[in-house]
């Protein structure tokens, strides 16, 4: 046990703490952010106060969840729920690279579904999905969820997967409430599922827009995470056969 977290961030029992932290993290985002409750709160206290308070609450929740996850992973309660599919890890580098290629450019550009960014153009990565960061996060979480198989990892990564998937709906409904006149045009040109709007001829893929400086930043960030993954998370990002080949050469 870690006494400093008792009664504040810590719920006795590592797995119980992880579940409580995950529920808190999801509740903050799915039941407050982007909902009518958020509108009610901001009407009372204003956007300028709401934004830092929400950011602080989110930070506390995610730090709590990460600490609880680390402890739960090492606890006796961390049972194995299922065996990951054979050969799945060999796809990890490609799948997570795709996740970074969506998420990082999504952070580095404006998005008309976000508050304060209403004038952002629908181009670049938004042609692929109007929620590039959340779709990248969903891909990252889904892969880790099926590639691990323990109780702790299932709770941890399922939390991010649920938030990413349902978060798209929450953000869309908020944008629709705030911009009822413009929303039909935004929805008509874009899709939540990557490449769906392009496949349905509602948009088109333009490589020079997508593969720009943001894509380069994504590649650099991905390379850094790949390099430091073992050090930061005590887990090799490469399957055993890859490691044998790399160490031999």
C-alpha cells in the first residue's frame, strides 16, 4: 500500500483502485465533457474556469489510473483472462505506427468539431476521419487490449478504447448542439470510421495534404516511443523473433 494516496487517490486493493480510477476517468469525459451537463456548468462558472478545472480533474484521474495499473499489474489479483492470438505481436509495429499517423496530426491541426476551432478547414487528416486523435487512440488501445490478456491490462486499455469510441459520439453531439446550421455539411464531408467518407465518395484522399510536416512529426514521435518502449514500460515492442534478429545483427 502507498499511504500518501489513502483516502485521496488510493482505494485499498490495487485492482479495486484501478477499477475506481478507470470509472472516474470515463465518468469525467463521457458524463461531463461534451454533454448538456458541461453546458450547464459552463453557464454557471464560465469557460475560463471550467477548462482548467476539467484539465486538473482529468490529470488527477489519469495519474491515479496509471499508478493503480502499475501496482495492479504486479498484484496477485492480476489473473490471465485469455491468451493473445498467435503472431499478433508481429503486427504491433505496423498497427501502432498507423495509430500515431492518425493521432499526432490530429493534435497538431484545427478541427471544426472542437470548440474555438470552428473555422478550421476539412482537409489533410480530416479527410480520413473527423476524429483522428480518438481513432488513433482507439487503434492503440484495441491492439494492446488483445495483445496482452491480463485483467489489469484489459481494464486499463478497455478504458481508453471505450473513451475513444464513445468520445466521438459525445463530441459530435456537442458540435451539433453548438453549430446546428453548419453541422450537416461537416457530417456530410467526413466520417468517424477512417476512410469511410472517402470510400463513399463524400471526400477524397490527397497525399500531399496528409503526408505533410505533421506526418513527419508523427514518425519522429513514434520512433522515439519505439526506442524507449522497453525502458519506459518494461515491455519489448518487438516479438521475440524480431529481437533475436536485431541483436544478432
